[in-house]
C-alpha cells in the first residue's frame, strides 16, 4: 500500500465488516419478512420463505450483540466520521468537497440512530404479529421507518465513501496491512488506557461534550436506547406472564 493510501485500523475493519454484514443481512431478510406478510407499500412477487422471520431474527440478534461495541468505537475512535459542530452549516455548500464529507458524516450518524430504532423496535415486536395480520402496531411502524432510513443512509455512506476516498479508500478496507501499534496483542493495553481516559475527569466523553455537544447527546441517546432494548422486553414479558 502506498503512503498516500488511507489506513484503516484493524479493529475498525473487523467491527465495520462484521456489523456491516449482519446489518445488511438483517435489512435484506427484514424486507423479505415485510414482502411475505405485509406488502402494503409495494412488494416483489417472489416465493415466500417459510422460516424467514426466524432467519431475520437470528441476524438481528447477532447484530444487537455487536452494535454496542461498534457504537462505542464509532462515537470515540471514529468520531471524526460522524456529525461535527459545523456539519449542518457545511451541508448548504452544495458541490464543494466539504459538502460531500459533511453529507457522509450526517448519514453515518443517522445510520447509528436508525440502527438503534431498528434494534429497539425489533426487540419490542412480537413474532406472531405479522403472520396473524397484526400490522398496525406502533413498534412495527417504527421498525419499517428505521429500515427505510438505514437503506437510504447505507446508500449515501457507500456513495460518499466512493466519492470522497475513491478506490484507495475502498481497497484499504480489504488491505491486510497492520501497523505495529494496531497489532491485536496491543488491544488489551489500549483498552485499559481507553478506560483510564474515561475515568480521568470524564476523559474522551468530557472532551466530546466540550467540543461536539450534539454528538455527545446522540451518543447518550444511543447508549440509553441500547440499554432500553435490553431491559424493556424483559419487563414487558414479565408483566404479561403475571
């Protein structure tokens, strides 16, 4: 790889790759679930896969497991790829390089929010709703909206990545090059340092609040939402069983 080519940290490539594959698989199977049991807003005439709800649920569960780690990495190590204080101002400079970058940052941030909505609403849905024709639940509509946002933001993410970074950026994702400081043997040390920074007067969180308050608020919303997605289904299921 040439020096001018961008370098993608190994942990980012792993988290980005695994989360991306699971998210895309969940989106595709999610559409097939909608196509099989709903189709009010348009559908494709393809054979129904009888176990499609279970398949979609499997991908969704695995994505839910990886999502908190990917979200934390994105909000801290990858925060420069997310919403910045000047992103909304720069988005009006249509056609300029900063417009492309700002659009990608906004899309990346919206993708995290939409992923949260998809995870939370999916956790709150009941498996029997769609097969029995119960299509008017609020959580199901939120799930559909989250799917549309995810598809749109993913398209913008891919298009802007190609526009901003071109072929070198896309190829760097698949590069096997690893810098010495990026070796997996160093991950435990870097993780301890990261937690140490967090406990040191707020560390990176305090830095994020001071320099990018909107993104700090979004991070809190996403993390609280992930916790809610873990706890709320347990509370509601316990209430139904009593």
